[in-house]
C-alpha cells in the first residue's frame, strides 16, 4: 500500500503545472481518502500554491462529500453483518453505545470530527454510516452536506494554522 500511495503522491506532485489535472487528481484523492485511504490528504493543499486556495478548499469539500456518499451506502449494506456480532456481550455494548452516540449527536458530531485537520476520514465515516440505523438517523443529504462543509472547514483551519505559524506555503 505504501508503494501505491507514494506513486499517487508523486503523480499528484508531477501535475502541479497543470491546475485542472492537479485539481482533478486532488479530488480523486479526497474521494479515495474517504472510502479506502487511511491518510489525511491536507498535504495536497500545500503542494500547489499557484492554485487559488479557496478553489482547493472547494475541491476538497466536494471530494470528501462524494466519498462520504459512497461510504453512506457501503455502511448501510454492512450494518446487518455488524449486528450479527451483537451476540458477544462487549460488542453488543459497543453497538448500543455507538448507535446512541450517532443518534444523540448525529450530524453535528460528524461535522466536528470530520473538520479536524489531520483526521483520517475513513474510520469515522464508516462508523457513522454503520450506526446510522439504515440511513434513518442521518439522511444522505445531511451526511453529504456535513462532509462537504467539514472538508472546507478543515482546509481553512489548515490555512489558519499555517498562517499562525508564519509559514508562507500558500503563495
């Protein structure tokens, strides 16, 4: 996995001179980070200072919300399989607590967690989708919107951190 990841990063870096290709590959990275890649993708915000930062933030939000939509449907499919493990006492307790957390804090908690810079998207997204009572606790539209806004928020938090540290990475 590390070799493939390095090749993808190299490919992204090699397209810095072509903003359209860079943004498209960055979008695909954001989608993949939500679905399967357990990596924070924020580094790609820094690599290409020639692209207007809000455009990169928007692409990040779109990519993360697109990946979240896929995870929403995947989580709904595996929810039943996860519930089969509830015969184990400790796992049933974990299921009940997780479902209660998602039910109580829902979309707001997802937005906050997904807004944290450096947070790996994959695990929280799957947890929220699996414990979403087959899509009834958090609706698909809200699931996607929370991830879109969280992606943009996360990008601007990265910008704020970089600015606070006095680094001039964004041009």
